[in-house]
C-alpha cells in the first residue's frame, strides 16, 4: 500500500454520484450547479447531505435565503449540459442547454432531462470549523424516478474531468 497525502484522502472515496443542484433566488432567478459530494443521511425522515464549497456561491446563498433546493441526478444524455453549469458566467443555466420545469412541492425548479429528482427543504447547514465545505442537510419532500431509467445511465464522478457510468450490478450476501 502506498501512503497518500492526507489532503488527497477524501478523493479516494470514489466514484461519487453526480448531481445538478437547482435553486431559485428570493427574486426568482434560477441557478444550477453540479456536485458529487452527496449521500443519504436518514430514511425516516428521508434526508440527504450535500458538501458545498465553503465560499460565496449562488447555491449556498439561495439555499440560505429560500430554505429549499432540488437534487437532479445526472445521466449520460445530459451530463455535458450539467457540467457546463459549473461555469462562472452570466445566464449559465440558459447557456448550458438544460430545460427547467416547475417542481411539485418546492419553488426551485427541476431539470426536465433528469430521470431522478429529489425536491428538498433545508434542514440544517453545518459550518465545520476550518473545513473547506459546508454540510447542507435537506429533508426530501418529493421524489420522482423515471421507470425506464437504467442504472448504467447514472453518471459517476471520479475526479476532475473523469466520469463514468455506474457500472455493473452484483450481489454480496449480507448477514443481518
């Protein structure tokens, strides 16, 4: 085994599911940004967390102000459009080519191309002392999944520009 510098240790937890988080400002302007630091934290109530860079982003600003967001699971057919939303440009949502649609419960819009959508209300934002990410915990208030979705369509992030499909499924016996 090779020793890894500790600042690179978190990158060893891969691949990670790729999502596009959509928010809306209190003035009603849409925002979208891709993330891959996400995981469930509770079944009852259904909750998830997002790791969002500890800096002034529109995503964190909008979540703080409106107390809601949508997690759109990225699939291969619109991955390039989702990743284009990381650009720091005016009108990036429109320029990316994604199509927004009204969500069922929250005011933040969902991505029409998404085959899994998780609408969330903010539960808590944790600012860990000296950490470089906020921990955003959201309660899932509405969930949708396209019944035609194939697992291999879901985009996983390794690092940088390296992405892949979710790979093959296999079973491992579990003893409970």
